[in-house]
């Protein structure tokens, strides 16, 4: 199998997984509001996008209502070895979130791990 075939196969597979669209819901929540649920959503996404800067703790899950807890679970359960970035999942669905991830990092910069 060549690289292009592999990419196509991964894109097809992604269409059947809930993780990408759930990640998008968490991204939208974390950009739209400033509450504890938005903070938790930002940590879920940013810890996967930029693990060396942001750390997610499972305790953060208490801040989600049922809807967003389901989305967080879909994202966390969707993590696979070598395939853990929500932006990659969404790119396979032809949804570009690079700018949103950048905005997320800027908005929630105060959550960065202090070194």
C-alpha cells in the first residue's frame, strides 16, 4: 500500500469515528465561553495538540454536563498510538481547525504548564 492509499483509507475510517466531530464541539465550546466547562474542553484538546505545554487531568471531567462529557469521552477514547491530534482527525474530514487551535492556545495560554 502506498502513502496516498493509506491516507485515503484513514480518511474513510475517520468518517465512521465520533472523535473528530466531538473534538470540534469541544473546540467550539472552549472558544465561545470562559466557564469551567470551556476550560476543561480546552485542556482536553490542547493536551493532545500540545502535550508539552498543556496537561489534562481527569478531574476536569466533573465540569462537563452530559452532552460535553460524551464528547470528551469520544475524544479521549479516540486517541490511538501515533494518532492523537484532534486537528489531524478533523483534517481527514476536510475540516481545517488550524486557526481555531491557534486561537485556543492564545485564549487559554494561562493554562500552560509553568516550567
